[in-house]
């Protein structure tokens, strides 16, 4: 999976453009936790929550996201399950299924 961080660049008009850049390629295990659908803007939109486990990294933050191919996993929370800095569990949300 790719671990990504957002980069904001001024657009010259007082705003900013955002793009995502890859920080690292990481091995990760993905486990789906829950899913639902909602009807918004005249269409059905899906959302699935996942538990993503990876080797411990000190630079992972909730403002980041992970991607695998065209799938985007927005990080919502991060825990070190045994406080031994061996692995991280990221609670992620995948949208627009």
C-alpha cells in the first residue's frame, strides 16, 4: 500500500491546490469492519470501515491516507496495540464504492 500525505500549494489567487504525495510504500493487512450505504445527491454512496495493520512507523498521522490501486483509505485513528512499537492499527474509512 502507499502511505500518502496531502501537500497544499498556493494557487496565486488566495486559495490553495491540494495533491497527495506518497511518503512510503508499506506492507499492510486489511480487514473490513462495517459498511453502509446512503442516498445523497440522487445517487447511492457507499462507505466501509477497515482495520489496517502495518509495521510501526512514528510518522503516521490521522491526516494521512493509504491507497491500494484505485482504492483510498482515509485514516481516522491510529493505535499501537501493545505499546511496544512493533505494529500499528489504523482505523480507516473507504468511501465512494
